[in-house]
């Protein structure tokens, strides 16, 4: 199923040739303040992804605009891409990094944490991207969350562009079904 705004569109596969083809892409264009992580490898604020470009039947993104949860409904190996534009403000000395991580069922996914650093108060956003393989079982829940010691300001940068930019996105593709 694909959602454009709030209108669902069914994706049909010719002659049933895409039984293993599952993918989704969701994103946000709004600013978000993500609370700090309460401790090592624990979720702080979860990224809300209020827009859906596309989602097939076995990747449920219906809650991503409410609580950031993406539910997997088919066992297999997935490639999960994430991207965020954010900053730490106020800036401390020494400079701290900010990190976001992917979580599966509330547990941090190894290799999914990427960091960036805000260098000046005038710097409104830096981008960080991540790409990780994740094995999921039916019912597993994926979330993107702050793993920094401080609040992160996600922003959709506007200086220098006439286009609507994203504050965050997540794209997921089934690589191999079990």
C-alpha cells in the first residue's frame, strides 16, 4: 500500500512477480526537539516521520506519523537508510557530538549510530546519514531515536533554497525474505 498524504494507494505486482519485494520511505519536514537519551544505548526522543512516499503491504508505517514506529510484517534481512538534519543548541565547551540510532524492539541496532557536531550557534543544521542491515521478524518495531547526552534540534533547513527540505527520513528495503 502506498499513502500519498492520507490517500492510500494499492501497489499491484504484475503476475505476482514481486512476492518478496517490500520497501517503504517516510520523512519529516517539521522541526522536532528530541529529548536526550537517559543512558548508554537507550532511546531518547523518537523521530516522528509524518509523510509517506511509499509503503508496501508488509512494512506498516501507519504509526510513523504518530509515534515514529515502523512495524515489520515479513521475516527477513532489510537495508535501512536514515538521514537527519540537526544541531545542538546551546553549544557547550568542549564541543559535543550528537547521535541518532536505529532501535529494533527498543534495543539499539549495532552499527546504526552515526554522529555529527554543531560548530557554532549560527549553524542551524548538519546532516548525518546511516545505512545498516537489520534482520527482522514479523511484528518487530523499528524506531529512530536520539542517543545523545543532550536535546537535539532536528530542522528542515531553509536558507539558500526554494525547495522544501527534510528534517529526517527513513527508507527500508527487504533484501532477502526468510
